[in-house]
C-alpha cells in the first residue's frame, strides 16, 4: 500500500506563516532562516493527527511565491536548501512527509530565461519557452496577470526543466508535488513530466490544482494521483448557508463517481479562498462541515489555522490574499485560547478517521434527506459509519438504517435506532454489529 493512501495533510503557506517580507530581499542580503519556525510546529501537526505537511511556495520569487524566479533555490526570505533539508529530516523523524508547491504554469518576469527573452527577443536561446499573445502583442500571461508569464508547454526544454526541478527536490527527500494551476497546463505535458519523474521516483505523489471540469480526465491523461475537490468544498459551505442539503447530497453522489477513478484531495479551506469560519453564515455549522469532510472518502487537507477557527476574507485586489495568509506565532503556545474547542474537535474527528482507515476510499449512501437534515452511511465489508446532520432550529430525531449503532462523535445521541440531534446538531455513529449499510 502506498504511503499516500492514508495521508492527512496540514497545509502551510510559508511566506505568510513565517511573517516574511512581501517583496524579495536584495540579491546581496543574507538569508533569513525562517523555515525553522515551521519545524517548531511539527509536533503540533502530529498532535492534530496529521502525517503530511503540504508547503506552499518555498522557491525564490519576486513577491508572493507564485512569481518564481529560480525553482532550484529556496527563497532567501525563508532560508536555504540546508534549511529545507533539515525540515524534511525533522518531519521524517515524526513520520511526516512533505509535499512542495510546484508553480510550473508560469514564472515571474525576473525568471532568468524570460529576462533573457525580454532583452534579446527571438535571438534568445530561450525564445521558444514563451509565446506571444496575438491579441496584446505581449508575452502570454496567467489569467491576465502581467507579472506571471506563462510558459510554453509545447517546448520540450520546458518539460526537461520541470523534470529536473522535481527530481532535484525529490532527491532531497520531499514526497511529492502540488501542481499549481494544473488546469491551465495541457494534460499531455503533465503526463510527459510525471512519467519521467516516476521512472526515478516511483513513490512520488502528484496532486493537481483543478477547480472545475473533468477531474478523472486530469488524473488519467495527466498521470496525476489526485486533484483538488473544489466541487465538494463549494457544496459543504453553500449547502449550509442556503439550508439546502440537497446540494450536498448531489455533491456526495458526484464524489462517489470520482472515487471510482481516484482519491480526491478534500478540504474546507486553503490559501486561495476565504476561511471557512468566515465563509459560513452560522458558526455552528463549522462542526458538521468538518464531520462531513473527515468521514468522506478522500485525502483530507486542513489549512493551517482552520483548526483554530481562524477568520479571514479573500478580496479580489492586490494584497487581497493577506487576510487568509497571516503570520503565526513563533510557537503553538502563542495561539489565542478561543480556538481550542475547534482544535479538539479536529483531533477527535481525525482520530476517528485514523481508527477507520478504510474511509479513504469509502463511498457514501444517502439514507435520509430534507432541506435541513441528512443521514448518510459509509461501509466496507462489515465496517460502517453513519453520519447525521441537522441545520434546523429545533432538536430532531432522525432514523438510522436498521441495525446496531453506537455514538462515536458529536453532540447528539443514538437512541432506539435514531439519531437525536440538538439545534444545528450532528453526530457520527459506528456499527455495533452487522447493519443494513454493511449488508
């Protein structure tokens, strides 16, 4: 069984997390060894129940990390290659694997190959690495962002470069790659790259950032292991806000079809979206949303701070991500106490998932559905879980499938085959014996 089968990720955006400067340091400035601050949170990660650290951009860039200027050098605002090597080693001592953020759709304008093309035009030996947008007469960019110049993925030398970069850091000990803006890159390019990298590092894990579209095709044709499950993310918060659990039930059915092909990366938040605690209209729905995330099939990812119910709203402007990418205290002991309840809930539900490792590929079956109530089950062989949710303003009793059930988590209770839920309540129940869900 591959190590990734039961990975539960804690995602960190390093430049924000460590309080780095918003702009790159001058070339002659000494490195600031901030990656060690992330190492100081590894025991916190393990205590949460996670065994994977998904790092945002760590490579030399001009500003926010996604305008890379050197894929083979650690951003001096974060430290050096030795700092990353130590972080990888310290994580490995705790059974934690690290995945890096690979920004291979575009580069910053200071990327040496582009700077050479910008200065020399078609005379540059890198001229074929970039293409001109006929509509603007300028080099093609990522979604209109002038500072983010798109690479030409039809150029074999670009694939050679990406393979070199991936293999360099995999050789240092990282476990895999999150492929930023994977949806903007031809799937054939990813297939070429991943096949070549896997020939040297067969255990490497690749997850693509895909917002919408044919998820299974990205995995199959791109040679990826997983993609980000944005459809489920959207359904989790909007079904709560709209008191419309039919939307979530539809997403669960769609999620089942994805699990026939691959295991998606599931999440309630990341560095690109408004914090789930700010996205939900009713903070009481944080717990049931988390219960759904951690009982469904998938590779769950917790964005650092969400486990403390951090708040932050993403805005569509320059610097609009800052609120969801804040600096953290130097040590976990510096966290404010108000997030402790939500932190304990994460520990409880991640612990539940650890005790039921079959959940990684478990399909859900909806057993009861109204606008404000939902019961679904998950099963494998003789093992089953039942999850009951209520978004209503009155306590409810919801029938569970025939069989014996025992309360496992949540503020509700199991009584005479029913889930008794308080206002805006939820629970998870485990099968005490053979159940209808398991037959």
